[in-house]
C-alpha cells in the first residue's frame, strides 16, 4: 500500500488506535490518512493480528498489576472471614473467597483445555492431511 510505505509507523499507530476502540474516520481525519487507506489496512490479516496482540499485551499488563495486589487483597478477605465484627461480615468474606477460587479454577481449567487443543492442532498440522 503506498500510504503505508510512505510512513510505516502510521499503520502501527492505526492498529493501536483500533485496539483502543477509536473510530476509523476519527483517526484518519486526525492523522491525515485517507479513510479508505485505513479501511484497507483494517482488512489485512497483519492488522488483525497486530490489534489482537496489542489487546493481549494490554490485558497482560493490567493483569500483572492486579496480581501485584492479589496477596494483599486475599489477606484482607482472610482477616475479615476470621475476625470480622459480625457473622454477616465473616460470611460475606468467606463467600467472596469461595466465589473467586471457583472463578480462578475455571479460568485455569479453560486455559489448560485451550492449550491442549492448540497442541493437538499443531501436531495434526505437522503430520499433514
């Protein structure tokens, strides 16, 4: 694409904007890129992969920040579950721990299943039809 060759960083900046939910026309107008060029970029597999990668890295960074505070949060809930002023507070804290534990377990189970499917797919793909 001629516009992409003129400034290779524009396509990357466009991908970042799309990953963050900005509209195509607003980005094109702001950056002086023809709207049709942006739509052409958006159709490419490279753009789609780049946007997915940006979103994945953004979520990973946010997740890392959450994990950083996880131990502290678990400690606070644990204290509430054992030393809360009322049985109601203790029960709510205990329920919170159980609910989150179930959610985490489901996440890891799903992650394991997806990894296994990916592994099987790669093996099948390597073996050929």
